[in-house]
C-alpha cells in the first residue's frame, strides 16, 4: 500500500539555524508513528512544516501523492492533515464546545459544525463538559479538548504534539487508549512524546531526530537499541 505521507529531503532554516535538514521518511496508512528527539531537535518545527505553518525551504512533502509545500494551513487541513499545538492553545474564556466548533467550521456551516463538534467531544469522552469554560478545565481535559479540536477538522493523518506532557501515569494510559481507538477508527497518527515507555507501548514505528536530522527509523525495539539514538537521546540505561 502506498504511504499516506512521504517526506523527501525536507529542510527548514530559521535565519542561521538549520532547524530541519534532509529529513526523509514515509508514514504508513493506519500506523501510529512516534517522533522522538531531544529538546530542540525539530519535532514541533517538522509538525508545523507539515501542516503549512512553516514553508519547507528544501525537499518535498506529499500527502496521498499530493504536494503540500506552499499550501496554506487551511488547504492542508482540508486535505486531511491536522496537528494539535504543543502548549495547549485553547480560547480560555469561551466554552469547550466553541473551541471545537472552530475546527468543524473548516468543512461545515455553523449549525452542522456544532453537531460535528459535539460528536468529537463525545469521541474523546468530554460531551458532558461541552459548556464548561475552557479556562476551568483540568490538564487531562484540556489535552482531550485539543484532540477533539483536531478531530473536528476530520483528519486522515493526525499529529499529536506532546498531548501527554502534563498527565500522570493513569491519565497517560487513558490518552494512549484514546489514541489507539482513533487509529481503530481509521486514522493515521504521528505522536511526539518524551515519555519513552508511552512511545514504546503505543507506536508501531519510531522516527528519531537530532539537531534537525533524521537519526533512525525503525520498530520500537530497533530504535531503543540503535547506537546513535542511545547516544543522542536515550542514554545507556534504555539500551540495557
Ligand atoms: N519560529 C522559530 N524561529 C526561530 N527558531 C525557531 C522557531 N521555531 C523553532 N526554532 C528553533 O528550531 C529548533 C527546533 O525547535 P523545535 O522544533 O521546537 O524542537 P522540538 O519540538 O524538537 O523541541 C530549536 O533550536 C528552536 O529554538
Ligand atoms: Mg516541541
């Protein structure tokens, strides 16, 4: 089966800083792919480049064979590629439902968008707090609203940027169950996450970045033993 997403030689420079360099990999349809790397490796930049918030200055990015480089974020979202934001950027003074309706408006006019948004809140287990003020939510609720908002744009490929960052072990396990359920619904998911146990348990394959370059791509077992990944990121303890 052809890959859902294909990156070839992707580069992104911010002034003198080469944030991404010659990044090439494929994302298989229906997989949960982990994206790991030390702070500053370029993970968020890669997500932002994929969804059109940054424009790649080298290489090609194709979603189901269609070029994405140069397209505006809303066009890319319409094609089925959406990301959550790393430092949860909800509109705190509006209610949960309105935060999710924003995404649904991409495909539907208002009355229908509200229905779709509510369905997305139901999907993440938050329908009962649809009318709570976003600013009053707990961290796990905020993370789920972020996922619901991304879902409301009806993605085929969903990029999750550290949605488990503020969660405890139980909340993290619940989020992992949700991510697996979304995959079972037919989504392809790329997950950025620092917590290696979560990544190992959740992902079919893992891409490792360091200083904007691809270090390795492989199964969790291959990645955890990969000498360059161990040196750059994991430390000896993970390899043993
Ligand atoms: N908008 C930007 N302008 C300038 N430099 C940036 C910008 N975004 C990220 N960077 C830099 O690019 C590098 C990669 O950052 P980032 O993608 O956020 O890494 P990660 O998500 O892996 O921690 C870092 O050195 C960061 O400071
Ligand atoms: Mg980041």
